[in-house]
C-alpha cells in the first residue's frame, strides 16, 4: 500500500505533524525520508524490508553500496540515507545527553529555592533516556501528604510523557535530615509511580549548604 492510499491521519508525515517525530516507528521515519517505494511496493513495506536487513544499530553504519543494492533504493535514496546518518553524527559528536541528574546537579539547579524561607516541592520530569524534559514547582509551604497529592505529581508527568521523575524540596531550617512527613510523602509517591509505570528515581533535600539523597540513603 502506498502512502497516498493510507488514511490521511495514518500517513507518517501527518502523524509527525500531529504527534511529533518521537511517536513514529523507525519504519515510518524511514518512509518519510524515502518518500516512495518501487513499483508495486509501498514505501512502508520498503522501509520494513530495509530495517529487517539492517537493524537500527546497523543501518546507521550501512554504506552506499550496501544500500544501493537493495531493490527499490537506488543511488539517490542510498545517498540520502548515508548523508542523514553522517550529518547526525557530526551534529551530535560534541554533545552529551543530559543524563539522570545527580543529587549535586539537582542542588545546583535549585539555587533559586534552596535559600527560600518557605519549602518548595519540585519535580524533574525525565524521558526514557533520563534526559530532563521539564521542571515544575508542585507546591510551596510545609511538605505534607495533603499538599503533595500523587495527582499533582503524576498528571504533569503523563502530560510531559515522562518515564521517570526526581523529587526535590528545600529545607529552610538548613537540616538535611528527612522528616517523618518527607518519608511518608516519598513512600506514597513511589507507590503511585509504580502503579503508573513512572519510576521515582530519587528525592533530594537541598539547603543553602548542601544536599541529601533518599536514594543514596536507601530510603526509597
């Protein structure tokens, strides 16, 4: 089946426009690049054939000759695929993914609240690669179970398509010792996260002078 015969909303280009590239399968992304298949073969079928012959980790290193010899590719499409991966390598070679935040990095990012006289409870939303998507202040005030309801944490997590979260809050007192309320709230949120498939990776207490990690203290 060709792209033009697929219902409009199911066409890869339309799906990308509506939902974003991350929602497309590898075959659909490759189909957008290829645009058309050979006579009698749909472009999605061609994409699946290529990915079957060259799994994703091998396709990035396939050379011009390997690709050109696939029926339906030809010199032009082979050049486009090789050029796409080479460009990606050049653009990313000097960049490192912002991996899961360490407690120290959380502390450094919270310089705007760690000296506050009021407690701020925040959540870092992370994607499947543990890269930060968004940071949000969930509440301001004394940390307790009535203020920090699971829905306040996990509704935005679902909205941002987060796979993991890191919790954090400041202690105006300067103490890095978790309170009973801190422990109760953390336990409740971890349990809720497990039900939703969104893991709580850590809970970090920050003060003007330092930080404390629940994970490092085996309190999760």
